[in-house]
C-alpha cells in the first residue's frame, strides 16, 4: 500500500505554504518594467568583514543552523557541533551568556569579542581536509566557537526576516581577507603565479596584473564607482591590490572611480560615505554598479562591533532610499569576506584533485567556510531562504547576467570552470515578476559603540556546554536546481579477504552537484570529493576488508541543501544480501514526485525490513516482509505532504549492524518551505 501522510498533515502543510505566501504578496509590475533582471537599475555591493554564518545566524529560524539534522559526524562518533577542546569537548556557545572574571558586561562581550587567527594555514587546519574537527586547536582559542543571537544583532536578523538570506554562501578561499576580496573583485587569486600571484594568504596581494571586474564594466560601458575613504578603508578595497589601479594616472577612470575618496563632509568616514551615496541618489548620478568599502570601525571585523556595522548598513540603505524610486530599483548585496576564525559546521564544497585553477601547492583553495549573504531588493522581500551553493564569484556571475540583460555584457575569464559549474549566479534568490516595494521599519541602530570601547577586554570563556537552540519555525524557501541521490549500489568480494562497498551518486537535477563521502568509523582518510554534472552519475568504492575494519563499514554521503545518506553494516554478516535503492518518481495517487524505496533480499531466508521516519512525520514505522530472492517497492508522498522533506532509516531483522539512512529534499520546481 502506498505510504502517504495523513490528511491533517497535508492540511498543516497547505496552511504553512499559504502563510509563507502571505508574507510575500505578489505585486503588479510597475509601469515600464519587464518582470526580469533588467528591471534592476543599480547593483550595490557592501562586503563586510570576518563573520561566519553560524556565528551570526546559527540561531535564526528556518536556515541551516544549529538545528541541522544533516550535520556530519566527526572522529569519535561526535556531531560536528561537539568540537574537541584540548582533552575535553565544547559546543558553540553564546558570547553574551558569559561573564568572565574581569567583570565585563555580557552584552559588551557580544559586541566586542575580538578577532582570531584566519590565514591560509590555520583556516586549512580548521577545515582539516573536510573533516571540520579542529576549530579550537587551529584557532588557539575556544572563542572560535562563540556565536551571537537575535538579541545581540537585532538589525541583522531583521534584514533576514524582511528580505532573502542565503544559507549556502561560502567565502571563496580557505584563507584571509585579502585573497577573498581578490576573488570578490576579480574572480581568482592566480594560483599558477603568472600574473603577480598567487595571492593566497593575507598580506601577499600587491602588484597583481590580471583584469578586475571593474575594468570589465569600464570596457562594456557600464558605470561604476567605489565609495570609500581611501585613507580609512582598512585595506579592504581590493582594487588597490592591482598594479593597474595602484599606478593609475591621476584623473584616469581607474584612479577616480576605483581609488578616489568620498568628500569629507563631516570628518567621520561612515557618515561621509553615506552622504556621498545620498548625494548621488538625489542628483541622479548613482552609478549602475557601486562597491562600498567601510572604515575599520564600521567593518564588523572584530573588534569592530556588529552594532557599528549595523548602523553603517542602515545609513547606506537610508541613503539609497533618499529617492524611493532608486531604492525600489536597486539590489543591495550585503556579504562578508571570510569567517575570521569563527566556527561554521557545513563542510564547504571543494574540487576533486587535479581540477584546474582550484589548487595551490597541491592543496584545495576553496570554497571557504560559510559567511552571511543577504540580498536586499524589491525582488527579494518576504523573509526567504535560498540554499543554492554560491561564493564570492557568484556576485560577479550575477553582474555578468545583469549586464547581458542590459545589452552591455561585461564578462570575466578569471572564474574557474569548476566554480562556474558548482556555484550559482544568485538569480535564484530573486523573483523579478513579483516585486514588493518600499522600506519597512527597521530596528534603530543609533547606539553605536566604537573601537575604543572594545579593548582590551577579558577573554570570555563558555559557562555552558550544550548545543545551542535554534529559533523554532520555518521560512519560505526558493526553489533549487538540485535533485541529488545516492545509494549503496553493491558489495564486491574478491580473493584474499578483499571486500569493497560501492556507492553510486546521481545528479537528477539541472545544476552540477557536489557530493562528499565520509568514513564515520573503521577506516581513516577522506572525505572524498565528487563533482557530478546534471543527468549523470558517478561511482566509487571503499575498502572494508583486511586493514580497513575487516568487514564493518560506516559511510556517509553529503550534498547540497541538507542531503545526507548513511550506510552502515558488515560485509561478513547477513546484511550483505540486502539492497535498498532509493529513487524519485511520481506517486500514483497524487501525481507528485515521491521518494521510492526498492527493498531487495538476495539471501536464502525471508527478511523483514522496517522503515522509520526520523523527522517530518509522526506516523509509521512501516514493515515489509521480503522472501528470499524477492523484492518489494513502495513510496512516500514527501512533496504532497511534507514540503518535499524526508528523513527515513531502513533496518532489517536479520542483521542488527545493518542500517541505511535517507535524508533530503525533493524539488517540485516551485517555492517550498525550509526544513
């Protein structure tokens, strides 16, 4: 009999979708608009400093944060959230929930938490080849696990609640500010060292000689400008890393637009930058593309406070809204260059060995750890989450697509072929057919703090040790181009006690998908990285014979948007005769895509399989008796009743060591609800 959720569950889902739609009402297109990306007249890019996604938004409802059910396991059988800390362990902890011996105010600690090591070497050490298990040791301080909450950064949470946040936006390189900003402005770091690079570590970026995207815009006839105080920009204008800008003649386009300073109207850099933007908005001279570079105190780089950064972002938004027509025709990307040393739990996708342009000195360049990205525009209103993989080069890809729509294509050859396949162009964050205009009321940000108030502070330490609670609830989710699948295809047996577990990873979506395979126990090595194009699949084997556990295996496969498979068993026991094949196809009763299971028994006695729902459903479990040499198939209506989300474990009565877990999301091509 088909596996279907109850009518009550279906009604609940329908209600949640209706509620999500109500928060993002369709608006009739304004006169003269096209309902396409060409309706955006200005793209404004404000890159702030050194905050990871979990550090800022791990407790935000409806995103892939601390309640992630698909988090990887690290050595010892611990969740990735439960990190080694010397001889003990530590979960992420809230800065403002502690009060060190020095007597510092907890709220002040939330704002003034200090920076950590964040160069090439220690970022790679924290990543540990993808194992994600060395954060405290790599950064030399348990503050690496510190995080903030809505109460600490209410303005940032309000931006996420009103517009669209990405929970799959990664910095470009496992390194420092300079390399990530080099990617952001130009698309690469020249790992081969042919044009002044490799600019792979902070402080080594100077006299670079390849074309930046600003030059591509100039060549295409698209207006652009950097808003900054060149004497107070914290070294964050990456155009200055390039010889063609640092030696540009006075009065030239590169010198004026890329290296110039805003007028000194008040003597305070953030006010001057906002004033310059406001003046150009009111005068009708705001360029088509603007990069904004904050001063140190407004940059959010620890010790620069989130409160001061929020005030600066708020001033920029108010400046754009000085003429509401400008605000209502602009896209503001608020992103962060890298994570400083702050923890994030999602392993970044990285390229398989040998991928052109993605390795320096034999080591993966990136992607780096997750950082926040919020798209603020009329076409991203409604508190959405987007989970399409992206990095800093995705902003350039968005500009490429936008300038092409304007008839002035500005392209860059610097982005590697692998990134162009794996990372999005960010257009999936937008609904250009249904803008929602206007500036909502936002939290007041006038209570700034300043750098001087933040140092020195006593070093805070955790006073609790438990997984932080994430806000309850979901949020509307943009449709994604992914439909990954993975199965334990078969076991291979050969002479000499050679046993292999073969995994098959398939991409049934429309975008290239990154997979990673993890050995949870019995063997070392990995994770192993795979890039699979749409409509294709790949297989790989994992030894489980002599020198690799002697039969037992425990393997996981991860992919985008919380995709997870976990296969456990022992090739010497009865489970070796069992096969579970998951697939996606229409359900007979609803016509909507469903998750199908084919349960096969190649043994000599009958087996009872049990399928248990771990999350999303409260009914079940379901049992199936399969005779020797037989098989049975059934399905779950996860799109019709569960917003596409599923999380099931299959077990068998013949072998207690054997189990397989299937977790993920089925896409329908339409917006959904976060899991």
